[in-house]
C-alpha cells in the first residue's frame, strides 16, 4: 500500500494468511512451552531452551535475509540436498533482482546492455544506471536472471551460450542459487 514500494506478483494472496498462521503458531508455541514447564526442568534450563530456540531462529533469519520467500526449512534441505533451484522454482518473487541490479550499476562497463529473460517486468521497480540499456539480442553483454526455471525461455542457453561460462555474480543461500549474472562479451 505504501507509494513506490515494490509489488511482487501475487504476494497479496499470500499475505492474507499470515495473521492466522501467526495465531496458530502462537497457540502451538504456547502449548509447547506449557508441556516443557510440566517436565521437571529447572526454571533456568527452561529459559535456556527458549533463548536457544529464539537465537537459532534469529541466526536462520539473518542467513536468509532478504530472501525469506525463497527459503526452505531444514527438513526439506536435508532430505533434498543442495541445488534446490534445480528441483523447485526456488526464487519466485524476484527479490534478488534488487541486488543484481545494484551489482550491474556498480560493475557494468559504461554504455553496456543487459538482458533479463525471466520475469523481466520486475526490473522496472529498481533504479538502473542511465547509461545501461535493456537488450535481449545477440548483442547482449550481461545476462541476469533468477532461478525460476518454469518461466525460462526454452532456448535460453542456445540464445546466449552462457552454460560454459562462470557467473560474474551470484546470490546463493544454503548452497542453492537464487540469481546469476553472466558477462557474455
């Protein structure tokens, strides 16, 4: 609702379930605390366990920030292993584009161009340096995209021949990539 804020796809459909989920989580957490209190722990041990849980959640939050929408819990990560972006549309909302565009603004050569073949409409919300231009032709110098493979053009590698190159910039969390930038020329 805030003017000039970033609006991502259908996130509005997700946000309405957050208050009920928070209420359910609070009831569950309260129930767990009550069960822990009934076990004959010392009060000190009880607060150590509570502090540990909050510390663990805070560390997890810091590690994944600001990509919480692309985060999978420990059970999924342990059972499926690394490279989750090859098993799911891992990065969906395009939050990593902000850091990708920031990288381009700082590092791209003057008067160069870039292509965003996956969810390119999200780029309009981020400030792009005035001398950089959007161009998805054979002349593309930088290729930037999120790992939302279901939306990738079928001929992405045939068009840009990036698979044999190393990304010049990538955003990863827990050994799973969210965004790549390739320098093609």
